[in-house]
C-alpha cells in the first residue's frame, strides 16, 4: 500500500490560493494502480497528511480546518472534528497525542484515545505559518545570471511566502518542546509554558548577522539533530551538545 497526496493544495501566493486539487489516493504498489480514493473534494480539499503506523490511522487535515481519521485497513472514516478556524498546515503525533497547526497560527493538542476532546490550544507569539515577506536580497546569486532580477522575477520573490513541508516538529526526547518555522530562523516553543523556549536557539549562519524566514523544519531522533530549510536556499543543522537520556 502507498498513500499519495497528489499535489500541493496551496501555492505561495498573496491570497494563499490553490492551483491544483489536494486529492488523496491509496495505491496498490504491486501494480501501481489506484486502489481507492479517500478524498477528492473540489471545495474542501486536503492540505496535509500523516500516517500513524501503530494505530493504522491515516490523518488528514483539510482546507476548512477539519481533521479526519481513516482506518487504513477498512477505508472507513472513524473520526472527524473541526480542529481549526482556518486550513490545517501540518500534523504530527507523539505516542497517543496528536498535534496540529493551522493557518490561524494555533497549535492544538488532543488525545487519539478521546479524539473529540481537545487537551490544549496554544497561540504562538510569532508567525510560524506565514505569510513571510521576502525580497530579492534573500535569494542566492546564480552563475551566469544577471544580478538585476526581471520585473516578473521580482514580483515573484516579493510576494508573501508560506512555509512548505513541515511547519513544526516535536523534540523526540521531550514532547513538551517543538521546533517551528518563523520569519527569522527556526524557533523553539515550550507547550507547558505557552511561550518561546529560550534555552535553545538556532545559531546565526557563519559570522553573518542575517536571518531568514524558514520554509520547513525537521527533528531527527537518531542523530538528535534539527534541520531547517530557509527561503534564501540554505539549510541549517543544529545538534545539542548534551544529548538527553531517555
């Protein structure tokens, strides 16, 4: 079995508009044919997806802020809930807990054992979900290309930018801590405090004092390493000096 989100449901544009449908299909990998289509709505389309392998659940986030759980084995929708006031941008889970972030800049935590009841909501003190204003100065130069961007290119890079991929991820050794995108380098957030975690911070790039908007983040458990991709085309790796004990 292979689950496919056919295309991105959002474009990085000023009005956050959609160019293609967020269709979700389950494919038979033995012959690469479509076994079934879970979602293919023109108006209310899927914006993000995750799979809970232990529980055999497919978790879908939608354009209208709803979240749905599908039993992968039976293709049955087992739960649906209005989770956010705007589209859901990312979904993660840790053990029995599910975390979602919406375009309303809220992180909502709930338990998969009591799905209808949200545990807690957190409003981030910075814009993790965008839009970020980026200019042509953030883009790296390319050999053989003019240093003066065309009017078309300039219009593209001065538009508001929304993160693509993972907007946040969970510390694999401390589920109370998240890493998130932000307008100025990745940031760490403490759920129990409801505020930014200042004990950890991303270093500047080399000796530069410049900072860039973050397009996606990831936390690797095996290496205990954070990775971020930035709107200027660079990536950063961050590793704690003292690795936590499980």
